[in-house]
């Protein structure tokens, strides 16, 4: 998620490394599973009922973030979208 406005940041804190969807109101990072499921739901709302693709895109998105590269999470283990699939999905929602 692009972090451009105060309300985009966790807790409205523009120095936060996390977006408003990945952290609670106090700025604490939500569980990996909660963020992953939210991402899957978001992508499904944008691309339709292709849960497999929504999971792959969510994994690719989350695995690119330093926080999730440093914090092991079972739901991020699995197939990820290719660069081409990811770009195609983003172009549909952009």
C-alpha cells in the first residue's frame, strides 16, 4: 500500500513503517495470519473469486516487505505470484 497520507500510516503516525491495515490503532503489527487473510479478501474483492491467485498475490506482496522477510510465518510459505501475474493484478486494481 502506498503510504502517502497521514491516514495511510498505522495509528496516523507518518514515521511508522506499517500501513493502517497492517497495524492496530496503537500501531502494533497485527498477526501475519490476520494481515494475510485481509490481503486475500482485498484481492478477491478486486479480481473476483480466484482465491488461489489472491493468496499468491498476497504472499508475493507480503514477502517483499522487510518485516515479513525477518519474521517467519506459516501462511507465507507456498506459491507466490510471478512478476507478470503480480503486475497484471496490480494493473487491474490501479
